[in-house]
C-alpha cells in the first residue's frame, strides 16, 4: 500500500488529518450535510474540531481548530460549531472517549422522528447497543444541554437526537467513524425492512456473539478503508 493510502487509512495521519478524512467520508456517504462536526481529544482540557463555518465536503486541516473545554480557542482563528458543548461535556464525563462525532444522517433520524426504536437488525449494528434517545429537537448549544446529553449517553457508544441526528463516541477517530457508519447502515436496513414487514431483531445471544467477534480494531479499520476508498 502506498504511503498516501496509509495516511488516508489512519495508520500514520495525525488527529487533524484523521478528522478531515472522517468528515469528508461522512459527507460523501450522506451522513452529514452542511452542518455536523467531529472532534478528537487533544489533551485533558482541549480538543480538535472542525470550525462551524467550514465546508464539510472540501475540508482541510486549516479548517480544524483547537478549543478548550469551555470553548476558548487554543489554535486557529475560526469559531468552533455552536454545538461544541456536545463534545466538551462528553470529554469531561468520559475519560475513555477520545473522539466524538455528531452526524445528521437520514435513516436513523427518520426512526427517531416517528418514535421508532433503533433495533439491532444487522451484525455491525449490534455494536451500538440499545441506543437511548434525547427527546429534544433543539440545538445542543449550551453547557446544561451538553451535560444532559452526556448523562443520557452514560457509558454507551451513541445517542439518538430526536428528529435531529446522532452523537457517537469512540476510543479513537477510526473506531468512532466506524460506529457512526454502523448506525446508519443498520438504520437503513431496519427502515427498508419495515416497508415489507417486521424486521428480524438479533436475539440476546446473537447480539452477545456479534459484540465479541466484531468489536475489533481490525474491523473498524476495514470499515474506514472502505469509506476512504470513495473519497
């Protein structure tokens, strides 16, 4: 594999380039639009995030800023997204989390718009567990709302935002991206199957086996590489 491919695959890239790659892949897949934002922990008190005004489909490392948990800029001059509280409050509450992605996908949002529960109908979709829903359509643009979201997330990997989108967390950018993709891959299958009948939902044992076999760095990287090949 050429060096460029290795960088794109997340093997050598720094956190800023990884965020750029992740956001451009999410945009190409239709999981984010002109909004949506992703971050990576910089240290205990700050994180990298794409600026609020950046164009997601043509993002570069110059569009990534570094901010403290209270929103003050550390690096860069552009303002972070108004919803940076999503990221800051999760980082405060979850020292195990090193990446956060807030997406605006279609299929999972359709489910939350009608009160339909996210159901594990697809092997990789099992990894998201029993995703809770934050029952608010408002922007998460204040510290109290960010704290509420972090509390709902608890120790899980993701939260659905009613009629709004999804927030996914991970141990690193590659893992977080893969989980964000699995949310929508599962939701698409669930939605389409519902047009025919009642989708088959993985049993508790099947979910357990899937988690044991599929929660691996190699699978997350394989997912990353697949999406990276499309940008």
